[in-house]
């Protein structure tokens, strides 16, 4: 996989470079601010970009805005955004327009190497990867007036796992239920969230993004 990294922390940036190279990936560039990120992508588009949200000069949302720009100009490039904390508005901006080739992870997830690499692979394959903690907070904050309020506890459990970007088989294994039970619950989720007529992988992530838009 050909990767471009954008992270203003030299220590984390160099650590990610070493990790990815050791795993057999090609790091095309590793930069510390958003302007350089866009320039590198324009010069040599990668398979995936991994970028922090907050970067110089203001350390607010430069990385997020660069990620959104990349998704608009180079839709074939996967984008995996890293954040120090759960930032609901930033997640909404990044994810609601298109739920393919995109990921949003907390930085703590990078330390869990296998999960981080798995998230990269899912984004590269055209899917999505949303940090479990982000999904958990979104689901727990829902009320009866929210779209998720119509779901049963089991449907919420299925939704929480599928929204992280996992396959039906992985959901069944995680929740210790049958594959047919997963499919049944998914159909009910899509129906209750008015996604029954939406096709493709994006429907799976849009199920939880309904809450982001509410």
C-alpha cells in the first residue's frame, strides 16, 4: 500500500513511518502540516492518506480540511483521520457526504497495531473504519427523539459493531450470534433508519451516521 502521512508530532510521525515500512507498505511522504500534505498528494497520489486533524499553523482543523479536500479532488484516495479526542462535529463533516474509503480513529488506536493496520486495509479496500469509542459515544448519547431510539438493544449492539466497518461474519463472531441473526437485525436496522432502498457498503456506515446528522 502506498501511503502519505501527515502528523505534526515528529515522534509519532517517525514511529508510524517505521511501523508501515516494517509491515511492507511504501511511505511516499511524511509531512508535518496540511499545505505540504495537499502538495504531496497532488504530486504523487497515494493509495491512502493518514492525517491528524489538528496541525499547524493554528492547530485547529487544518488536517480535517485537507482530508475533505482530498476526498473531493481525489476520490480514489483513501483517507484515515486521527484525532486525540472524540470530536462529533469533525466526524460529521468528514463522514456524512460519503462513507467509502474513509476512516476516523482516535490516536490511542495507533498503539493497537493490528487494529490500526486492519482499519487502513478496510479504508484502502473501499470501506470505512470508525473508532469503536466514537461509535459507542454516539449510540449512548441517542434519545427517544433520535433516529436510533427506535432500535432494540440487540439491533443497537449490531449497529455498534457494523458501524466500525466490520463484515457480517465479524459481527456474528464479536456478538456470539449466528450469521442469519446478524442479517435479520441488519435488515431491521436499515428499515427503521429508512435505508432499505440504499445499496452498497455505504448503507452500513450511514446507519450510524443518521445520528450524526440529527
